[in-house]
């Protein structure tokens, strides 16, 4: 069975999105601090600073200002919005598809254990 190039590319985008969400959830939930400045999501985890930011038509991940991991490709827009105890990530790709996820950090209990 032959698939068109467009269908294959869209399926690949979906897989990339799932991998990105899985990694972002893990890092955000383990974070000490979340910061959003413009089009950049910064996650402080222990002594490391992880950045997710647009780079051309890609979403790039860097750690401590080093590296060049293209976590999502063929991205038209990416937006990070702070929400109570977390972040909302909205991405649209060059194929006209939109993706969105809301990731919350664990809520720490009060000093009385609640």
C-alpha cells in the first residue's frame, strides 16, 4: 500500500508531538521553577536550565545554553502560556494542524501535611 507524502509527514508530526509532550511533562513535573519569556519556556531543574524555543521552523531544546536538539520540526508557531501550577503549550505546524497540551506541576501539600 502506498501512502502520500503528506499523510506520512502528518503521521510523523503526530509522533514527534507525542514524544515532545512526554519529555516536557517529565521535565516540568520535576522542575524547581518554570519561566516564560516571550517565545521561550525555561525549566529550572536542580542546577540545570532547560530551554524550549523556536529556531527557524523548529522547536529547539537546549540545556544550560548548550546543545541543539530539534524536538519538533515543521513548526509554524509555538506559544507558551503560564497557568496556575503549570504551563499551556500551543503549537501549529506547517501542515495546518494544531496541537495543545496543559501540563501542571505537582501541588505540594501544606505544612500540616494536607
